[in-house]
C-alpha cells in the first residue's frame, strides 16, 4: 500500500485559488467552523500534512477513517472545508473512493459545512462507485433543487454512462437540454462515449451534428471519442480528417493525450508508422504537473506497439526529468515483461525496492506472476520470503499466482493450499478463474477429502465468489460424493493468468476527468 504523495497535496493547497473556481468553493461561516475561518495558507499546509500522515496508511477500504477524523478534532486539530475538499480530490486520484466518500459525508454530517453543487456532484460520483447506481439515484433524488445544476446532472449522466444504461443516460441528457444547460461539451462527451462503447455509431454521429448545429465546440475529449469511433469502424480517412481538424482547431489547447488518442486509433487500423508519428508528437507535449502520468501512459503504449527501445528510452528520460513514484514502476515493469525480458524487469524492481520503504505489493506481484507463468516455483517461493522480510503484505493476487503456478506444474495439493489463501484475503468483488476453482475441487474429490471440500466451498460462498444456490448445490453433491462442478459455469472470472502483458491495457482514466466537478 502506498502513501499518498505529500508533494501533490502541497501543490493542491498552493493552488487553492484555482480549486475554488473549479470546485465552486465560496466563503462560509458556521458555528462549528469558527476556529477554522482564520487558517492561514501555511497553517493549512501543516494541517494537511499531519492529517494525511494519519489517513494515508489506512489502505483497506473496509476500514473507516472517520475515527481518525473524529480524534483529530477531539485533540484540537483545526480543519476547514477547503482542506477537506482537497483531501477528497487526492483520495479520488488514488481511487480510494470509499475513504473519499467517508470524508464527504463527515464534512457535512459532522462539521455541518454547507455543500455546494460541486460538492454534491463529487459525492454522487463517489456513491455510484462505492455503493452502486441505485444508491446514487437515491442520493440525487434526495438533494435540494438548488443543488441540481449542471455539475450534478452531468455527473448523473456519467454514472449512467459508466453502467451503460443508454435509456437513462439519454433521459438525463434530455433534462439537461430542458433546463438550458446543454451549452458545454462535457455532457455531450459522456453520451458520445456511451454510444461509442455500445456500438451505437448512428446516434454518435447524430449527436455530433447536434453539437455543430448548436455551436458547441469540440474539446480534446470529443476529438478522442471521434477518433476511437472511426477506428472502431475501420475508417482511416475519418481518422485522418479528425487529426487534421484537431490540429487546426485554435479553440482547443492540444496536449499529449490528444496524440496518444490519435496513435491508438492508427494502431487499431494497423497503421503503425502513423501511430508512432503521433507518439512522437505526444512526447513533445509532455509538461506540467501531469508529466508523470504522461510518461507512464506513453511507456505502456510503446510496449503495446512492441517498441522495447522506446520503452527503455522513455523510462530513462522519465527518471531524469521527474521523481518517479510507484505508478511509474507499475507502468514500466509489466511493459518490460511483455518483451519476455525478466532480467531487465528484475533490475528495475531492485531499483524500486532500494528506494521505497513502503512496500506496495502490486509491484512485486508483476514478478511473482512472471515467475509462476514460467514454472519457476522455487524462485517464486523465495521471492515470497523476500517480500515478507521487506514488510510486504501478500494479497490475493500473490497467492493466486502461486496457486496457478503450482497447478501448471501439476502440484495440486500446493495449488489448493495457495488458492485457499488467495480466497481468504481477497475482496468481495474478486472472481477467480473457474478453471482453477474446478481444479481444486477435483483435487479434493480425488483425495476423497469431503471436509476440505466443504471448507473450500463455504469460503467461496463467504467471499461472494459463488451464489448461495451454487454453494448449496456443490455442498450437497460433495456430501453425496457425486461432485458436479458444472455449477461453476456461472462464474465470470475477472482474473486470469495470461501473458506478461496482462497489465498493459491503457491505464484507467478517472471517469469524471472531463466533467466540471
């Protein structure tokens, strides 16, 4: 688990005037906030750092950070609304949505700060991510009409787009039009993205025509969606024209993401030379506070295109230009493994290990997966000892890789043992490969070990990996000593021991990045 970058936090605080504009923060005064109203910028910086040092180590989303916040106040710690907003922003950046939601709730429920429309939009997005779309709808319906402005409607549309509910997304867009708020590209982009992901290209074209007729200019997200859509239907001419229009559009400030989107489109069309030309242009636009993200995305993308020299070149440049955090190593190690260069990946890992006291298990897991795929189980077990000696905490991925490695080597007893460990520490949304589960149950069947099978099946049920009906069916079959494993076909596994490039899909972008919140 990694600590949240304090340098990022300080930058956010120093940019608090900009954040006021983005978040719609205004001056306020409440009974409980009296002691915080006079916080100077320097004092706020110190407050943020000290409080984050208490919150950052709590990486488990099931562990509440509310007691930490309560204790902070009880100990006389001062905190204002703007500091809480920046904390929420940082937690969202690191995808710690449950903790961000807890602060959002605490901010209004315990501190009695009046939420703005942007605060409500942020909470709506967090509820959708943490609790699901139904709870998000309930929250939206519960807020006052004064908070139902463009940020909240746009976020609601985004929530529907994320779960691919075209009907409700279109209804929300109609409401935005009805209120006269359809005058910015953000809401259109979300619906365009939804049409693109669901293959509704006629609707996509129609919506883009509506934008042009209403004088709503394209932004860089619009161009990205248009490029992806043309590539999806193998329209090379459309991609060329879109790139030309994008480069000549003086209303759009081009950044590195515009050209990585163009590169992806050309690559999908099999036009690698043009893709690499776009990548070169993208590199030329790397600048500013998001440079780290740019380097990480480009490294991953070059690996996808089979360009190992460019991966290594950009990695070296990244280290020279910027301080590299865990996310940098998370991008480069699987990129190198894609070229089957285990030695190089190990060198980069050792470089990371020598510089980091906080052991982020995701990084050694890349090597663990590589060792297990190659059947290097002795090396994998030694690596486990190394991780533990360095203070690392094995997660479900670590144990899963070991289980599949032993299964591949036909060491079924060890595979079953490691799989039980994986299930015991996994989160409730993990769905392991059904083939691995079936192999473990077959092992118990072969050994005639009904008790171990019962424990294994109950563990699967406790972790919501299988439904109650499947759990009961498997238990009954094993008790009758007639195990039928067909019931496992209901599993849609989200884990697989695939090639070394398994982590090389384009890095997930925050789905609220093109909204006003």
